């Protein structure tokens, strides 16, 4: 049985998602290298020094995760999600 080429002619280049991922990775690396200094962190009774880039990325990850959980909650409450 002969193998067939499943790629179409218009799909034979660098995928746009790969280009976007590389650009996003470059932006994140620039962000990290520009924010390497340490800053004091105070939360309730907890105090420490941490690198600024880490704290900003951690805050963004927590915010995105919270938004996703809240969206999942709303979908289940409205009955739009069968999982």
C-alpha cells in the first residue's frame, strides 16, 4: 500500500502558531532579562525577597488560573458544560 501525502500545498511552510510561539517566547525572555532584580514581598505574615520577573509571572498565572476556574464554575452552573 502506497503512503499518501496528507499535507496540502498551502500548509507546507512554517505554521503561524509556531511563529507566534517563538515571538511570545522571545517577549517573555526579554521580560525576564529586564526584570532580574530582587524585590521585597509582603503577604499577610509572610515576608521574603524574590525576583521581580518571577513574582509577576506567578501573579499572571494565578490570575489566569482563577479566571479559568471561575469560567468553568459559571458554565457548570448554567448547564452549558456536560463534563
